[in-house]
């Protein structure tokens, strides 16, 4: 009973619980490990569903044979060239966004921080629209790097302004700087889109967010960045835990606050930039996943971050599968599905109990 | 007992002002900031009415406003530019006030009506009508009958009530209301983008103009409803704002000092929802004003929470200045006003953020 009580308790209770006898801590660790195993299971099932279900219904047995022994038939082409890449993209993007969301909420100590707030989405959007408008690039291969660079620049600008003066970025100024930069970047984006129909056409389809990549080669392009971002982000965990105690305490404990912040922002920018470049600004994962993960793990970032990554992957894949099923033979983009499925779930979660506060 | 209460309680360094049951402290800086904002606002309105293809000096504008000028002056001022300028003022004022209320109640600078899903709700309803208006007969007819602003108003109110209803659990926790609002924003925002992909590219273009916030061809029929809403809601919020100071504390403390938390919070939030919805109905979701105006007012007057009246004035001034630029600075082409509010407001907010750090270090 008392164990389930600590699940959603504020960090204050958790810190009070720390000096208690070892058995309780051991129990919590066991529960977290169990949760991790369950999440892995969910992820595996989501991957299988993502490969098995699609616009063309292929019997499960055929899916399996075309997976293990591709014969060049139509079915194996669909599985290998369309569904498998899509699944891989879903896993990568979901993990990237889930982790980035947890990092963002940790650094800004703001429960509603998401890529849109830190100026990253708008940076990517402006760059993509610029690529289409000025250079006439309209293939994913072409504008992926623009989106990436835009996201990076947006994030760096927000961080630079938020930490101007050498005092380091505080959560509120970081978030406000993010909103200001977002608005500033949105303005030319809107202006370009409104003056050029081709840009608008690309922009509106990019903006909804879809993981249906047409070229599997894209995966190899973003893979190094996502992996690097994941490693950087996970390395940020203990620093974030210290920062949660307040900057002064963290400094007193010997943590290099500035470096933690820089590392975090770099990881966020790389993760969000890479995913926005491939599938547009998928908005819901980074926002919701950390709240669900915190519900299982409490506020300890060493657990919260990997949980968020795993949960993000599963959520994106499942939403994508549902999106393929609801509007057959057409499909609803994953960005839209995530909001339609995720928002009611998120609201129910917020209503049900006190969430862990940041 | 009574003697203790009767004894004038001194705030160190300030002289208290008392008027019956109402009391307050006079602070010089917020007053100067407010006056400065009013001067900018009035100057902006005069210029906004005067400048354009048919040029009038501020003096001529004033003369015309008081009944002078020839027929052409009268027509340009009263028929074209004044309703538009007034719409700008009122929309900005309503957004600034709504933003100040929500930011103060939720104790979060990001909790502007944009983030709480009210403007997205209004936007989604409007885009639905714009995208399907031409093709889907029943919906198109309905939209034509009631008009886009009404549809947007209904959408905004629906989103507002949904947020309040969903966040209500024997009371409304400010943290929960922000999170629920974010959920609704995500829902409505994604609905908007999806609707944009469903429709024809021309409809998507029209919807984008509306979504950016535009004052093009706004007339008296936009001024009147917004003015009425402000006239009713401003006194209401000023009364409710008396308890805003108490809402800074946690719920138990607030109850302890005898403020009816849920009533105060509910009334204030309802006012904010109606204000934001009316503003959005009149000009589309003009981005950033509800977020920036209260923050700029807060930082200039150095108060502990967003000042309501100053936020209202700054909101109005921001949108009027943006309208002035949107009509004159881009040659023949006219930028939607929402783009210009961002270009004007964002750098200033950034400047304030940076300057505060310099002062902290000095």
C-alpha cells in the first residue's frame, strides 16, 4: 500500500524516504526494473504490430516468411521497404522525443515544456520553409539537413539568451526566451508560407508529422545523430538530479551547473532536430511521455530518462498503427493520432491523481 | 480589538490609500509605466488612423475626430481606419488582460490563453468552417448564417469550458488546469494542422491568414462586441483581482486567510476565457500578445505578478503599433498583424530578459 503511495508522490516525500531502511529502497528498485522489463515487452509488441498491420492486410505467416526469407514478392517488398523502415523510424523518433521531453522538463523545471516552447520546432520549420522557398528543394532528402540546422540554431539561440550575463539559465527565463524566439521565428515562416503556395503545400504536410518515410536511406542519415543524442541525454541524468535541488545547492555539491545545462541543450537540440527533420514536429510525445514515466519512476532522472525513451518509442509506434487502421485504405498521420489518442489519456492521467511536481 | 484594527497600519516607506473597505499602496513606478503605456497607445492610435495612402497628420485626425474635416477625411477616419484601429486596441487589450489573469492565477508565465488551448479551440472551429465551408453543404450554410467570428467564439468558449470542467475535481488546482490546458491545446492544434492537409491549398492559405491573426477589413461590427465584453469584464476582473494577491500562496494558506479560492479563481478564469475568445473571434488568434504584454508590463513595473491594467494597455499598444507597421512598412503588400506583433514584441521581451541579468550582476 505504502509502496503504491510513493508512486505519484512529490519529490519532497521521496527525499524524506531516502534515509529509510534499505529493504524499501530495494523494493523500489525492483519495481522500477520490473517496469523497465514491462516497457521493453510493450516496445517489442508495438514493433511487431507495426510490421504486421498496414493498409494491405498480409497474413501474419506471410509477414514472418517475408521478414526472415525475403523472396522479392510484393509482400516482402512491402514489409522490407515500407513497414520495417517505418517501424525503425518510429522507434528512433519516439525514443528521441521521449528523452528530449524529459530533458526539457528537467532543465526548465516546467511541466509544460516541449520542443515548441524552446524554439526548436520553429527553428526547424523556418529552415524547411526556407529550403523550399529559396532553393526549391521539396524532397525529404533535401530539406532534412535544413530542418536539422534550424532546430540546432533555434535551441542555441534560446539557450544563449536564457543564460545571457553569465549567471546561467534559470527555468523561467529559459522558457520565456524560448517562447520569444519561437514567435520571432514563426513570423517569417508565416510570411513566406502566405506568399508562396508551394511552400505552404510542403509546410502543411510536413507540419502534421508522419513517420511514413519513402526512402529507407534516411534512417542511416539520422541514426548517428539520434544515438549521439541519446548517449548525451542519458549522461545528463545525475546532473539534472542535482539541479532539481536548486542551482545553488547543485553548485555547493560540486556540480558544474553550466556544463550540465550545455550538455542538456545540446542533447535536446540534436534529438529534436533529427526527429523534426525526418518526420516533422511531432508535438505530443515530448510533452506527455515524461509525465507518464514519472508516474512510474518518481523524479529520479537516472530512471526517468530511459523510461521516457522507451515509452516514447512504444507510444509513437502504437499511435502510428492505430492511424493506419482507422481510416483504411487511407491513413491518419502519426502526429495527429498521437494528439487524438494521447490528449484524452493525458487529461485522464492529470485528473486521476496528483502528478509528481517538478 | 477594534483599536488594533483602526490603527493605521504603515507599510514601510509607502503611504497607504484607503477608500472605505478598499485599500492599497501607491507605488510610483507602476503608475509611470501605466501612463507611459497610455501615451504610446494614444499616439499609436492617432498615427494608425492618420497614416496610409490617404495621409492625415495627427492634428488633422484630432480635428476630424471632433467633427471637423471634409467629407473625405470623415469617411477615411470613421468609415475605414478608426474601426480598424479600435479593433486593434480592443483585441490587444482583451488579450493582454486575459494573459495577465491566467498568468497570475496559474502562477506560470507560460499560462497564456494561447497555451491553455482557448485560442486553439477558436482556431480549430474557424479552420473547420474555412476548409469545409465551400464543399460540405450543411456546415457551409451554418457558417454563412452565423459568421466566422461567432464560430470562433463558440470554439474558444467550448475549449475554455472543457478545460475548466476537466480540471475540476472538488476545486481547481492551478497546476492541473495548466496541464489540462496543454492537453486541449495539443488536441486542437493537431486538429488544425490535420484540417489544413485535408483541404484544398487555397482554403489552407485562407485559413493560414486567419490563423496568423489579421485585421484586414475589420469594421464597427468587430469593434462593438469586443468593446462590450471589455466594458463588462474589466470591472469584474478588477474586483476579482483583489484576491489575486492571495492566490499567490498555496491553497491551504489562501483558505486560511479567508479567500474563497475556487470562486475567485473560477470567476477570473471565466473572464479570461471570454476575453480571449472574443479577441480571437474579432481578429483571429493574434499570437504572442497574451504572453508578452503581461510579461513586459510585469518587468517594467517590477511588481510581483502581472499588473492587470498595465497589461491591458500594453496589449492594446502592441497590437496598434503592429497594425500601423503591417499597413505601412511592407509597401503594397499587407502583413497579417500577428506576424508583426511577434516581430515587435519578441525582441523587446528578449531585451528585457537580458537587461534583467545585467542589473542582477551589477
